[in-house]
């Protein structure tokens, strides 16, 4: 069983920064792919970043490359999303997601929401002047 707990959202002005955290409460050491998705009202969930927690390989959507950074603290089972140069278009609800199996992020397209079988409750990020 895996439980994901997100924190760190809030409101920021354009050009500002935020850091999101996702703690994975997990009772297995199988390979994991952990990702951040975001979703606006009436829209599909968009893959933002992902990290293979065993190999450390990272993945980024084109829209956030150079601005967002995903990292992890293995000892704390925590994945971070550092968001810099935030834009109004980054306003969304952000979700932490995980797939726990033998393949990690190699099991399929990392940005496809259907790949993930565990989800956090979502956290709001608002970018506004």
C-alpha cells in the first residue's frame, strides 16, 4: 500500500518560486516512478515531471524545462518539485503520483496518467499578480 502526502502549494506572483513536496508512505522497496501532474478545471491531467527513484533518471515536460526541477531525498521517501520563474499558465492543482512495480519509469510513457496507480490528494498552486 502506498500513500502520498503533498505539501508546499500556495500563491505567488509571476516570476516567483515555490517548492512542492511529496512524501511516499510505502511499505515496499520495489522500483518506483514518481511524478507530478497538474490539472485545470475541465482539463486532462498533464505530466509535468517524473523521477525514477532507483536510477535517479528525471523527465520533464517541454513547458517546464529550465524552470522546474525534480529531486528526491531517498532516506525520507520524499520527492520535491522546485518551480522557478512561475507564470500565470502554471496555475493549477498539482498532484503527486507513483507507480510501484519492477519497471519504474520504464514501464510506459511517464507523462501518461494511466501509468500511475497511486495519487496524492492534490495541492493548489496559484500564480497571479
